[in-house]
C-alpha cells in the first residue's frame, strides 16, 4: 500500500508529462489571445463556500466532496471544481473595482470521491475560464469560441456544440411549480434520488442516468420552452453571435448542468471519437453567484471547465499524437580521466548557452556511452579523448545522419551557436 498511489489518483511520469506541458502551454496561449489572465487559487477552501456556491442538493456536495475538520476546528474541503474558488478570490481581492469584465483562466487539480473509471479520477485536473462582470450573450459566445479554437488547434475538428438556456429566477419560479406538479404525478415510477430531487432541485431529474426514469419522463416539461422574454432574447442573441462566427451548434433542451449556480446559457462540446461520443467541455452562465457567496450585486459570470485526463483520452481516440520535444542536443563521450574532467567545464559552457547537454556519470565504456546517447535521442555526440585534448580536437557526430568530423574543442560552443542546432541541416550545411 505504501508504494502504491491512493485509489483514484495517478502519477504523471516523464513518459506522459510532456503531453500535459503541451496542452497547458497551448491553453495558456489561446487564453492570452482572448485577453484572459491566469489565476491560481488554493487547493482547499472553507466547506461553506461549496455548500453555498455549488449547492447543498448537488451530488458533489452530498456525496463527493473530500471534507475534513482541521486542527483549528475549521471545516475544510479539497476543491471539487474551479469556479467557486475563483469567484471567492474575485470578491476577496475586490476585482469588481477593476475594469470589467474580469477575464480569468486556471489550470488546477480538483478532488471528488467517486468510483474511478477511464478518464475519471478522484484527483483530476481541469482547464477553466471565468468571465465575470458582464451579462451580455456576446461573452457567452466568446467563451464557446475560445473552447472551440483551443480544441480545434489540438486537431479535434469533429466536434458538436450543444446549447440550452436554463432560465433565470424569474421564469424558473413558475417553471419549477409546473415541473414539481408533473414529477408528483410520476413519483411512483421515479427512483429514490429523483424523488428526493423533486422538491429540492427538480431540474436535476431531467439528467437522471436511470433508464427507467428516463423512459417515464419522455414528456417532461423543459425550461427552454418556458423562458421569460429576457431569457428568450438572451438565448436568441447568443445564437446570432455563434452564427456570425460560423460555429455550428444544436439546441439540446435537456442540458441542465449539475451545479446550482448556473443561469441562462448552458453548453457542452462533444467529440465524436471515431464513432463514440465524449463530452470534452461543459460550461454556462452563473448570474447571481457573486452575490450568493457574499459579493456585490449585479456581477454576472460565465465560464467552462475541461477535464485534462478526458481530453488526453479524446486525443488518443482520434489518433492525435503529441510529439515529445524532450531531447538532448549534445552528449559528450569521454575517453580517459583528463577528458572526463574537461567535459565538466565544457558542459557548463554549453548549458550556459542553453544547449541541452549531458555526459556519462556511470563510468560506461565508449560503446555503452554511444548506446546511451542513442537511447536519450541525442542530436549530436562530441567525443573527447585524452590524446585529443593535447591537440585541442574533438569529434562531432551527427547522430541522425552518422556524419562525423573534427572540430576544435575551444570552438565547440561557438560552432554550435553558429549552427544553432538546425535539425534540418547536416553538419556541413
């Protein structure tokens, strides 16, 4: 047990970490061109934040949170999602006084206690963005566009965008009454969870995973058919913006999202993974969340969350490979004690110029040193022997072409700087 990672967690070793670095850098790049800046919030927050922000009736709060009482007798929870912590930080640091909207992105681990399965761990990682301080549907369209550009630039093009409106407190009040009356008549054919949600959060019944429930609520009233005038206008304007950007979408009236803070726009981006489907991004608008957790009135927000583990599986399912950029520019093979000593000053010079350089540290034979150089995918190998030191000479070998020639040891750094390790040219270019 001691040398096994806890169930639901996973080590990210060097064989995988380069993929994570690529995705993180690409996400940061796309966020930057849309004007979003990075925010980093603590891994744990006060439990009350999630009870208020995510909602007491959600599965996350009721079943999935990692909560504990710390030594100061405070109720603490490892964050199960990113939005609530970002909004808390927005309030605490008075970002509402800055120019609006406030555009933020994050890359963070999250924690939920649920049964581990493919693409779903108890510690998982999310990309997310939050645009706070504007209620225009143009922000909704921008958030969707950002997600789509990021996914497209990763090579995912067979994507489906589904949108819906989950209304606002004005239209949801009358809709919830209608929905509760409907569900009351169906109470004898609903699962226990749905009957519990019927009073506390009736819209969550719509996305129940129980097949029997789904079969018995095929005619359930849907929020998108009961929007107030303002919500309907907001939704129609969102469609116009998506049309203008030529982002294809469909309306899925059964998207309700799992968290209480969502209002109006809700959306999902689904990848058709060579015949199957997987949701790679989900988000929506959360007007009122800032005020709900103690902030100023009138600050709306919209954002999305994207699971990194699931995204990696989606790329794999679509045969999209991320090339490993990690390679050693120069490996120094030494013959003799004097050459071994000289290699240290040479390594320092090369690394100072930001060449990736290495040497043998295990007293291998010359043949074994070359073999190791191949194994770590070195671009060039420099061979220095005690005899060559006297002549200020070394052998420079191109490990891809096999070409080899003599150069002056004292000029190795300048020679490589001049060539700039152009991988497309041979040694005599």
